[in-house]
C-alpha cells in the first residue's frame, strides 16, 4: 500500500534560518506530489504541487520543493523562514486513482 | 466568495446519538471527499464522491455514511456515535477533468468528541 513518511514531527527554528522538511513516499508508479500547509486556526491550503516537468517546484511565500524520483522524495525548502511560517506542513501523494495519501505532518515553530 | 464550509466546527455529543456533519462548497467542484484525522496522525480518506449520486468508501474503514444529492453538498452521518468516533473530520473538494487541476481544497474541519 502507498505510504507517505514525514520524519520530522516538530521543527523549531529561529527567524532567518533555512528550512528543509523531509517527505518520502512508497509507490513505484507515476505520482503527483503536494505540500499543504495549515496555519493556526485556518484551513489546510495548498503550498505547491508537482505533476510533471521541472522537478524543482516553486510555491507560494518563497517555498520550493524538489522531486527526486530515485529517492522517492519531495522535500520542502525555504531559504529564510519568518515567524509567520509557523504552521503544520503536510506532504501528500496522489497515485493513479484520485485519492490523496497524506503524511503525519510536521509542526514548524519559528521563534522571532 | 467561492469556498468550502463545514458545520459544526466543534461538537460534543453522548454515545448513541445520531449526528450529521455538514459540508458545502460553492466552487462548483464535481469531486468531494471526507477525511478523518486523529491527533498526530495522517489524514485518512473515509469517503469520496465523483458527482451527484456517486459515493465510494475510502482507504480507512468507517461506520459513517455519506450522501451526494446535490453537487454542492456532501453530508456525513453517524447513526449511533461512539467514543471511538472521536476525531477531526475534514471535508475537501476538487475539480474534475484534467488531473493537473486536481488539487483539493479543504474546509475548516469538524472536531467531534463523543462522550
């Protein structure tokens, strides 16, 4: 069965630090990959997505993610985090069907 | 404004009660989904629908049922709530057609506690 692993459950950074959140999935076929973010008290919203083409994907708010097929990974990065990036981040994978498989999420706390 | 709504946001209820969690979207999306999320765990798909009169069970077995009589409305019902149903329930919707537009839009969630 497909699974999505997010190894970092809680990450604490100071403002201006660089961020990388890991995401690995287990599925050998074609995948679509997503990062969702949930700010405190708000809905889950899409941060970025990969369907095809350039494996380096740019998202909103300065986030980017790189799809490395050989490593089954889709890590999220941001060069310099801000206090407003404090949120929970979910990686998700869509396989041939229309269903999304989510990781357990990573809580990011940015200290001013 | 196009959005997806869930009511109630919070619900505390006794064992054995029948409850319906409401989900509505004003984006004209064909596809709708219900996820269940326990604290610190993944979101698990419990039901989905590809359109009116279409409902399917998701990856996680659930005692709940759903209906899709109108495009914009996808309620979830528990006939007899139990403490094991305590969880957060998230509704989502997405466009049909080209998969590159198939990102899912989520509602705010309903946090259900069954005593």
